[in-house]
C-alpha cells in the first residue's frame, strides 16, 4: 500500500495536534455532483452502481478531484447487509429504499442468516481494495455500516418510516425477538466491517440514522448496546496503525456520554448539538465530528463562512475536531457552495 | 363559571403537592376514538369540524367521558392563524395540512396582517367559551397555539416537510425577512392566546413541533426568542388565578435550560429525554410534562404499565410532574390501551 500523504484525519481522531481541522462530508460522493449523476446513469440503478467495483471506485474518488477533502468514504449503501440476507433491496425513483421481503414474524427472523461478507458482500470488499489502490495514499479511506437498530427498522418496516410503528411494536411487544434480530445484525456488521478493514478501510463509521427515534432507555438497550458489541468485536490495528471507529446517532445528542463509554474513538454530531457544549460533556475521551446543518449550504458564501467560523469557535482550541455536516449533503446543493464550505474550514482553522 | 372540581393539573403546574400525578394526552380528542370519527364524519372535513362550535366542543369532551383525565384541551388545529391570514389551509385525506397560497417572497410577507382574533378567529374563542360552560368545572381547559417558527415552516413550505428546505433557505439567506414573518406571527399568537384566556382557557400550551429541526444557535434566535416574546405578552392572571404557560419543543431536549429561562411554567418533553435527567437540569424552576413514547400504546397492557412505572420512578418524588405522551396519540391506538395508560398513571402515583 502507498504511504499515507495526508494523515490529518487520523491525527484528529487520535486527539493529536493538526495543522488545520480535517474535513469530509457525509454523502460527499452523491447526486449534487454532475459527474456522479453521469456515472450513475451509466450504471443504471443505484444498487447496480454500488455493485459495480470500478464505478463505485470512480464515484468514491470524484469529490476528491474537486475538493480539498481529508478523507474518502466508500461509496455504498447502509442496507447492503439486509440485501445480502435476501430481503431484496430496491430503490424507486424519488423514494427511499424498500425491501421486497420485509421481516415481520418470528419465523422470518429465525430464518435470517448472519452475513458472511467474503461470500455475500465481496463486491464491497473488492471496491474497498480498489479504492485504496487508486487513492495512492492521498487520504485515508472510511468504511461504514448501518447500525443494527437502523438496519432493523428498514427490515421490519420494509421502507423508511416516520414513526417506526412496526419496529417499535416489535420492540415493545416482543423484545426478545427484537434482540434476536439485532444480535444477528451485530454479528453481521462485525464481520462486514472487519472485512472492510482487512481490505483496506483505515477508519470505520457506524451510521445509526434512526437511534434518535427511541426513548432514552430503549436507545441504550436496543441501539447502543449493539454498537458497543460491534466496537468490541472490531479489528483494532491494521497495517501498523489503530483503526478508529466513529459512532453517529442522528438525534443522539442526549446520549453522548453513554456513546463515548463504548470505547469508540469519535462521535458524529448532528447540527442540533452545540459542539462546544458536547465537548464540555465528553472532554478528551473521544474526538467530535461535525456539525453544520446541511441546509446552510443552500445559502450564500458569506453565510456559509460565518457558520463555519461559529462552529470552529464553539469547538475551541486544541485537537480532536473533524469538521463535517450534521447529516448527508443533499442533491440540491450547488457544488460551488460545497467548495466554499470545505475551503473555509481549512482557511479559518489553519494554526 | 363553575368552581373547579379537579385542580390537580394546575397544582402540578405550580409545583404544589398533589394526591396523584395528573395526566392528559396530546391529541386526546382524535381519530383513535370511534366517537370522534363519528362526529367528524358529520362535520365533513377536518377544518369544518374545527369551525363548528358545537361539534368542536363535543369532540373536546369525548375523551373525558371515557377516561379519568385531569385536563381538557381545546379541539382545534395549530394552523388556524395562517389560515386566518388568508393562506387557505386544507387537508387532503391521508396527508398532512397544506396551504393554497404559501408564503415565498418579501411581498408575500409584507402583505400579511397580524391576526385580530376577535374578528378572524371568533370560531375558536366561541368554542373555548362553550367548552368551559359544558365542562362545569370538571377539569381545567387548555388553550393552545403553534409556535411562530412552526407556523412559519408550514407557511413557507406550503405543507409539512422532511428537511424544511425553503424555510431554512430563507432563515439563512434572508434572516431579516424571516424575523419579520416571525414577528408578525408572535404578535398574532399573543393576541390569539390572550383571546383564548379571556374566553376561558385556564392554561395555554405552545406547540413548537419543528423547533428540533434547527441548529442550537438558530433555535435560540428563530424559535425560542419568539416563544419568549409570547410568554412575556400573555395575560398572567384570570378569574383570580395564575394562567400557566407550557412550552413544548419536539426534539428540544438540548435546550431545556434556555426554555425554562423564558418564564414559562412548564416544559413539555418528548420521549427521547430521560425525565429524571431533565429534572436534574432544570430543578424546580418549571414543571415537566411528559413523556411516554406514544408507540408504547401499541404494545400490551403489562408493557404499558411497566413504562409508566419507569417514567414515574425516573421523575422521582416531589411535585411538578404532569404525565403525558411525548407526542400526540396516533389514530391506530386501541382506546382500551389508552385507558390502561391513564389508569396506571393514577394508580402508580397515588400518594
């Protein structure tokens, strides 16, 4: 493997000093980029793009050509594991992901097999390996997975949901069954992320998109406990380095202390949290990643720069900050505004 | 007016001792009740029901006939003010509220008039007065309004939204224009709530359904500041009593300390907050209202009772707790489960 030329992101994750605050954007390889839309139209539908190693590699690298980013993130979907479990993931234009065979009954859950990444999800690890080669050490590569609870919500609902009626009914009415499902998912995620690490991922992030829909007690029992299990089961060192883990629970600002206790290296913050207050709560125990509202990118350059300055100032001096959006960049954003954002982070944070 | 027979709710709002924890449910007069659906089908569409004084009174009282509730809440919609401003509120079956004439431009906002409740919203104050008479002092009556920010999101988007793209673009790109809109709305809400109080509402609640979509700084500037203005502008005493104000920002758990500083009497909590931790943060400064996940009502009676016990225990001993759901009860709930919930609160909290 090529030597890493930009280790700003890894240093910040280790709470070590950096020359300027590193930045990447959730969903940085995405529909807001015309070059992404061109590649995507070549591939056909979204999952075909994910499953095509060359094209997945190509779109992963696209934002690095345009912007001065400090990390690349594997282009894939959070729902590859349930897809590999046989649920039949598909996307309808203009709608979220859906499953042809949602999981509803005890029998459905008992029949699910823990995923064997080597045989079921080789297209992902192939993409990781190719991206690592093609990066030539420019920046570190992030691998990722959905959290067990987040995967379970899609599997049970069969699609995204506003109130998670079916998933929560199972959680409250058949908690043992929910735990059985989450346990299979946690084992699958461990295998999946370890395979990504073995293939070359240098950092991994767990996306808990829907943990914030749970009550305090239910979050701890049904989402965080399984992320804890994953953190404990991951490969800790690879290629002579630590492999940091980032936990991101959207709407999880109440639970930062508990999240930090899992042994993860960093917490992703959505934009509702004041990052300075978050830092005061978790101290130097973990790094913090975030957290500008992606909606700010719809406004003008002056306002984008003002928001960047406010967040940098709120975090304060010292190490352990990775700049990011508080959620994925949306398709309607002008790519020039993303550049203003990224450049402002580097310029304003230069030590 | 008849003398108040059950003042448990008012006592808890004043952090005074009560014989048992008072309870009401957000959206307690609603579609989960067959008697509501019958009255609604008589009225025609949803707004016709809101505007029919007798029928609005009838549905307000329905849940009190079934359940041992400690408060009634005016049956109405949070969007009556923008409707009175001429935006043309309507509801399509199975969808949320929509406006025929959304507010998009500077000219749109300049043309909006502050609502004069006496002339524009007499149907609401008529309903309040009739409900008070028909209650015969059984329990106190809650009046309510949407918060300025929440009203503004619907007015700008023209409907409910996942990411508030237009509203946030205005907030970040034309903050002065957004402030102009919010100011007109705050003045309208003050007039509207004061008219409800004058007509007989004994408590008022401000529903800030979408404040939780904002960043920390934007929440303080664009939502809380206007709720503060409303709290300051409300009639403080009526009929020889204090008129308490409850602020409810869904997803606002980060900001409880700031909310308590407005001078309100109670904070509504959604279910993501641990109520014991919330109490530790705001002390005895305000009462706390909440906060069971409405999804728990889909499960079995034993589980509902267990959740009630957990929340009561988390709040702990002493006064200042009003039990409620963390959000409105949903149409799919079995009315028998609501009874289990309400009765459990009273039984488990009996001093």
